[in-house]
C-alpha cells in the first residue's frame, strides 16, 4: 500500500466519485488514478466502491471505513511534515484563520499587526464567514485556527479555547427617542421598534430571540446581515434599531450614532479560538493564540495543546473569570486579564 494510493482514494471520495475530476485536482491522468485504485482494492481484497458500468456508483461499507482511516493517515503525514519544518523554519510558514466579520474587523487588526511584527516571513490568510461557513472550511482542512462565538455543535472536531466574553450594544441615531430614556433600557423598549441585527444561525433559535420570547415578546427583525458595518449603514438610513456585538462600537460612530449598553438584556457571549485535535502547533501558531488571548499563560496553553477532548478544556475553564471585551473605548480591562484563569 502506498501513500499515493490513499491520496488518490481521498481525492475520488472528495470529488463526488468522479475519477476524472479527481485526476484533474491531482494534476494526473484518469487512467493512472483508476489503475492505482484497482491495485489498492486488489491488495486489500476489498471492493471500496460499487460500480455502474465504468463509473463509480457509491462507497461500500468497507470503503467508508478505509476512507476514514486514510484521512487520519494523510493528516498524520502532514503533521510529520509540519513537525520537520518546525525544527528548521520556526519563523517561516503559513497561518490560515477563519473567523466572523466582527472578529476580523474589530478584534484581530491589533493582534495581526503585532504578529506581523514578530513573524514577517509568515504568510497570513484571513477568511471571513458565518459559523456555518467557517465549519465548512474546518471540514475541508483549509485553516489552522477558527475564531467564533457559540455554535459549538458545528466544531466537534476542534478543541475550543474560551478567549473572552462580550455583551451587546444598541445603536441608534443620536437624536433617537431611546437616547432620552432616564432609566436602563429594557427588552420591552426594544420591542417597540424595528430591529437590525446579525444573521441568525441556522442551527436553532438565536439567543436574541430566546431573550425576547422569555419576556413574552416578539421582536420585529426587519433586516439581518453578518457584517456589523452593514448593520450600521441601515441604522443610519433609519431602517431600525441596531443590535451588535460590543466590540463593533467604533469611536468614529459617535459622530452620528449613540451606543446604548445592553448588558443583562441578552445572555453574555463567549468567543473562542479553536484548533484541530490532531494538528501540530508550530511556535508562531502558539504565539498567535497567546496574542489573541493574552490572559492565557504559556503553561495553560501547553496544557490545552495536549488536551485530547473538549471535556478536558471545559474542566480547565470551569471556573474561569474571562476578560470582558467592549468597543470604544475598549473595555477589555488589563486588570481583568491578570485576574483571568491561567494568568
């Protein structure tokens, strides 16, 4: 059995059982792929695919198991290559990150600026998307780190490290009636207005809708977007009252928008950074994680890196006092960081 045969096998499985498409993806010939598949099946004494004439019709039960193990083998091959490279090129390589717009626009710029200063020869790839899109990138093995909030069920193959917590901010034009309240804002106040907020997850009811429902209210959500800047644009147009993550409050917004604190109205959210359980973390990856979550000590991150399950990490963070991140001015209190677990 050759690694090349396993590589061809996975390419076939990942290209809809289309051998021609698999060959094109591998920059080789269709007959060559077919020949190696035949040799692999003969060596194993197993039929990995059902046939429909000259085409593949489906994956057999044995084929499913072989493909699953082939993926693990090829991942370990990549880990070995990465490990070898780690010893000789500690400060060179590629770092791919998938995250949401809010993290990319409002949280990561300072982290990436410092990272580039330390590792100028590391190429950075930053991908943006919804939680579902980030999960697809993880499944395709395209990224080193995922950064998102909630949606744990989409990332069962990652180890998720809680990094900081945040609340929501309500954005309205400076002359809006909500700016003249002489008391704390309530959900009943918000229910009186059309709302503009983030795209809801496809995986069930959002925490925002649950909060209104708990009070017997039905929010009038007239517009959703995954981009906080788009939400602000439509708030400025008068389409509705904006609900965004606290980090998305920008100092320049104060020229025409007022941010009202919504702490306590909705459940506090936790942003995490995740990496593959079977991945090799190179030194610059280790440092990136610490730049993103500076309250995590080197010793704690080392424990996390060797965790074998999410339950292990959850135990480490069972009583964690994570820092709280805000917008303008950033309310991520450095004293809070020092108090946080692992400091």
